[in-house]
């Protein structure tokens, strides 16, 4: 039996991963069906948390020369279309940034909607949320992130969960390097600005002095699921020296210093870096000077909507929303706009919320990244038009990124509906998601 620790990576091959065939058919007895043994072999050492098995009514389609997508037969064509344009492009970009892909094939399994995460980086087969299949190819950055784990996290692993930032921080870095390579450098800052908002949300929920806002956290006596947030992703960083090993924060520091020892300029900068504060100081890191060229137009439109929070007739007369306002935008630019609106000190009037949903199409969007944020704006504004649609969405989506904030917001305005919705869908949610929402609704911890 493998030890359940990221610090243990068996040197003998595990029989998981690449298919090697089927054999040993045994006839059933007394009318029972026969059995067929399938074998798989994974030569690259992995910790036990990366081992996963999925079964079900699955169909597959090629999405690249070394990639296949698997999902339910009815969902297959949509998943194929969503992923076939970018998957091989992402792999080639990552190989230029780091080094050749070590796992032979890269495949994606799109899971049922109860899957609680955006993705899980199981080697060879990324397990992915169906919320990335949005019909617009706008959420495939999740695949770039899970692919990046093929180097940071899977080949080099944090040796304990208190050093989780070594897995996720460096993966976010590689993910954004991939996006810059594929789409241009401004997209790296654009993604980082969205990430900074997620970091703000997490720190504000915990409080700036909370243990869980540190990079290296103390998990003794604590549920690691309570500590899960965007902080290790957005406050973190990573490199190749530790391939096929598990490391902690101080091994990372030592190798970083050794790697740049022959570069006097960089060595001086690293010598001046306060590693102890980076590892153990709670709250915000220093905010970089981001390129805002892709978000300025989003902020400008949000400022126009902010006029409507005054509820003055003159302000409303100055700005009339039109579909053309966002016609040339990507979905992620709409995300930035919606998140800016979420930060308004005074919520929009409910009439403005309805107008936004209708004119911009957010209320009926297939893209959960958009509709969930729009519902959040409506709930903050006490716009009853979004209460029931929020409850219905919570019965279709199990990804905690959306489920937990929506339950918290719905609970603020209509607790009976929030509790009724949760009890109705309790069995639908993954046990981790179910447990965390129970804490959100009935007490017992924070995210």
C-alpha cells in the first residue's frame, strides 16, 4: 500500500497510466459475466495523491497528435470542439518554456458537473470540470494550468501540504508564461490581474493576519480543506533541478541560490530578499506593476455603471448600456468588468442589474464564469430576479469556485432558499464540496 503523502514517490513503476493492453479473460460461473484484466504502466514515479481511476459510460475523440478527450457520449462533440484548437499549442509552448513533456500523452477527462474543482492534474489524464466546456473556448486556460502541473507538481512535488505553494505558485507562473507565448505578453498581466482579485477575495475572507494567508502554513490540527484558497496559487513561484522529487520551501530556496550563484547581479538581489517574510508573513505580497492595457476598457465601462449607484435620474440619462459595449471583448474581459462592479461600495439598483443581464446577455450565458459573477452582483443588490436562477445554477454546478460564494451570497439575502437549495442538492455535491458548504451555511470554519 502506498503511503498517502506527497513526500513519497515510489521508484518502482506503478501500474497506472499508459495502457499496455488486456489479457486473462475469465469466464463467468453460474450465468455471471466474465472478467477481463486491463493493465496500465506508469514509469515516472508519482506520489499517491496523483493516482486516480475513473469509470463510466465514456467516449473519446482526438484533440491533437498526442492528446485525447474522454467524456460522456452526449457531451463528446462539445468537449472536442472546445479543446482541439489549443491543447497541442499549449503543450508545445510549455516545452519551449521548460523542457520536453515527460508523460508521452496528455489527455483530458471531462467529468460530471459535481466535480468540485476546476481540474486535477492526474498524470497523463487531467480530470476537468465541465464548466470549461462553455461553447466559446474562453475557459481553456484551466487546461494550460493543469498541463503546467506536468512539470511543477507532478515531476517536482511539495513534500508536505504546508508547502502547497510550491506546487501551485509555480504552476500559475508556467500557465501564464504559456498564455503569453500563445497570445502575447499582455495576456500574462491580464491573467495576473484576475488572479490578484482572487487573492484579494481570499485574504478578505480570512483576514489579513490569518495563518492561511501565509505561503508556508501551519496545518497541525487543521483541516487542509479549510485552508484551500487562491493564496498558494497567487502568492507563490518554481524549477527543473528537483525533477521526480518532493521538496520543501527551504530546499527550493537553497537550489534557487545555488542556480544563480554564478550571476553576481541576480545573487545580490536574492541575498537582499527577505525569504522569511515571503514564507511566513500573512496578508498581501507586494503588488507588481501590471500592464493594464487589456483591462482599462473594462474599468472604464464599470465606471459608467458606477454612476447608476447614485440612483439619480441625471446619472442614468448620461449612460445607456448597449450590447455593443462588450461586443469586441473576450469572456475574460467581461469577468474583469463584472469583478470591478462587484467591488462597488454601493450595489447597483435592481433595475440596473436586470438591464445588465438582459443587454449584455449575462443572465442567460452558458459561460458559468460570467453568469455566476452576474448573479453575485444581483444578490448583493437584493435583486430578487436572480434568487431562483441562482438556486437553479447551484443544482447544476458543483465546482466550489462558484458554489461556495453563491451560497454565501444567497444566504445573506434569503437564508430559507439557500438552505432549501442545499438540502435539495446535498447528494449531488462531492463530499468535500458538501462539507465546505455546510460550514459556510451552518458554521464551523472559513474557506
